[in-house]
C-alpha cells in the first residue's frame, strides 16, 4: 500500500493540460446537434466520422472511415435527398478531454414528406480541435414525446488531466471486455437484474416509448417481463480512452435459447450491440448507454 502522503504527492504531480473539460463537453454537444438546414444525409453524416470510424449496420464490421459510411448510407437512394435532424439529449467527456459520447434522437426527413425517426448514440474522439465519431448506431423508435436535454452536471475541477505515458489502452480494453462478458453471463440468471446491476447510476436507455429511461431501477423495469428466450452477447471490438475512464464495446447479440428448428442466422443480417462504458469511482466498469 502506498503511504498517504506519497499517494497524495503522486496525485498532485499528475500533469494538467491547458484545456477545460466543460468547454470540451459543450463543444461535443454542439458538434452532435444537427439541424435539417445542414444538408442531406449522405453529405452531413460521413463528415462526422474519423478515418477509423464506422456506422453500425447489419453484417460484418469491416470498412471504416467517411467513404465507407457514405457507401452504407447510399444503399438507401432516398438518403441523397433527405435531411437530418439530430437532437442530442446527453453526453460527457473523459478526464483527458479527448474521448466522449453523446446520445439522443436521429430523425431523417424525406423529400416526399415521409420521415424515419430513431434514437442514436455515438462514441467520439478529438482530432485536434474537432470532435470525430469512432462509432455510431441508429435505431428506429416509436412516435411520441421525446426526452428533453439532460441538465449538464457541474464539474468541481474542469481541468484536463494528461494520462501517464505508460497508459495501456489495450489493457483497459481487456478490462472493459471482461466486464461486458460478465454482464452477459449474469443475464443468464435474470436479464433485468443484469441490466440494472451493470448500469451506471445515471445510465440512459431507450425504452418502450420515445422517451429515454434513466437509472438502475427504471432500466431493470424495462425487462419485466423478460425476453422469453433470454439474451446473450459477445464483444468483438472496442476502444478505451487513454486515461482508462471511458470506452465502448461492439459485438454480436442474440437469444440465449436458440430454437433448434430455426434456420441458421444469415451473417449479412446479424444483430450487433454497441455499449458505452465508464469507470466508476470504485474502479468498476459500468455502462452509461446501451
């Protein structure tokens, strides 16, 4: 055990970068909020992505970057004339100010007057002075009253902390994936209890209506009654912030009990999940949105 005075000295000696977390969070929320006047879907959305970023869609996750995102969106020819509105409800940034996440509503308005309404969540990383997406998922949602933007929590110390040079993001990601696997294993006993236990205190999740639900108790209630065949998932890839406080996992998901008479799943339409994680004050990884 490190003696308290020495531990305090180590803490105080961590380098502080000349950036402000509150400013970075505000910039991220602005970046993630898009008005229909910004342009058509096939030009606006790809420009949000980092070179290694991807849009979650059915099938293997292979191609990355703005060009691959554009090709995915162009599969729907109506996107070339459709306008996008993104209403961001919440989000946060890592302690070094370089990683962050956002979530909210992702609505597409067709030139013929139709609309495709959905939820979204995304993981971002700063590239210089600009936030770029590493991963984005969109899901259909029902019509109805949407959640208002969440009140932004105040920061006692908004200074950005530089991670140590020895920071090992591979090791951090292994921790996140281990937590994700344990999360899936615990769902074998009770899906609702698992989603409640692994949720952060302020976790958000899309519900049965258009509005989000928040917190362990409300999320647990979403799975009452539970899915009849249970749920099981397996992380395949992800990332961690350099400081080891944020990250995400992406993988395959499906029913825990498989009907032996059902046809084999087509890989081109395989389901994926995308979970964003944050390390809590006790050092445990808990999801903030799933």
